């Protein structure tokens, strides 16, 4: 399931990656949330190009926001295991297969994996670093995992049914909605699995935010845990890590963009 709002620049590549899987997905759902750009037209275009693909386009126009759009999409999905990615996600070709492998264990109720920043240099090194960071946080938390990642996650329909009426609405838009899901799953003692092989690419476009906006984004971790009255010092780790990498990663991204920018030669006689 893919929530989408004005994602014309990335939605096609996201859908192509979801379509070209070693094990086909049973359904691929895009939930458009009042887009004003060409997002809907592009999804319909891909539907026309791949008429046999299980690609569905739904509209959630009652409310603006990620959480109501996410909830609507998960409610409408028909499978026993519900994948959830972002519109800028680019799944690795075996993502569906790895999800199936993870949920072969009937005790697993949700799963997440590392991400590869496809518009950064040293992508495979970045993937290894992301994987090690997530393992580190998991170790600190002593396996009580509160860190599902919205760009790369799946949960069992049974689990979604259990927490559906508990997840926070967050109308003030102050929290991380994926961490909120994680906390509610843990509150119900539902097993969350970290799967290193379950890899999704995503854009590092967040680094384009101003330092103030980026800090507000990162401190959503603190506000999410505070809302749930979780005071463990371990929950500070993601904020500290993300803040620590902001300036070096931003510099790397700028250097990478400068090197890869195509210069169109001027013609002449």
C-alpha cells in the first residue's frame, strides 16, 4: 500500500519496482490523497501499460493527511500480510519474497528492514550503515523493538485489526506515525521482526530541509515516545543518530548532485 500526495516525480519508479518482483505482489494499492499534480494520471498510465497487473488506484478525499490515508489503504487491502511503503520507495527485486519468508513464522506480526538511499553516493555502504544503526538500536532496546519504518514495513492483517482503533490520530502532526504503530503493536505483545534482507530504496530528499525543519522532523521521535509516556533513555538513540549525520550527509548529497548533474552542451557551427 502506497499513500501518495503530489508525488508525480517519483510515483512511476516506485510502481515499476513494485511490479518487477521475483515473487509478484497479490495487489499493489496507491491511495491518492487530494493530489493536485499529475500523480493520479501517472498511476492510471501505468495501469494502462500493465493491464494485467494487480495495480489499484484508490482515492481518500475526506481528510488531508498521511494517517487517515494510511488507515484507509490498510483497511481496503485484501491480503493477510499488508505491505506499506512510501511513494519515493524503490523496492529491491526480492522484497515481496523476503516479506513472505519473514511471515512464514506465524508468530511474526510485523516486519521492517533497512533502507538504501538511492540518490546518495556510496549507496551500498549507506545500506550497511543503515542496517548497523538499526541493529544497534534494537540491541539497546533489548529486543523490545519500537522502530518500524514507514518506507519499508509490513504487518499481518490480524495485527492491524487489533491495533486499528488504538493508533493515534495525531491531528497536530507532531509524531512519527510508523513509530506510533510500533508502540501499539508492542503494547499488545505482538512480535515485530527486523529483517536485514528486506531492503527498500528511498530518497534522501529529507536532507533538503532546512536545519530547523530537519530538527523538527527528527524530534518527532521524542514527541511520539513522550505521548506514550515512554521514558527509557534508549529512545533517544534514533534522534541523536539522525541529528549527528545531518550535516555530513547533506554535504555528501550536494557533492553527489554536483558530480552527477548533466550539463547539456550548447550546439554551434
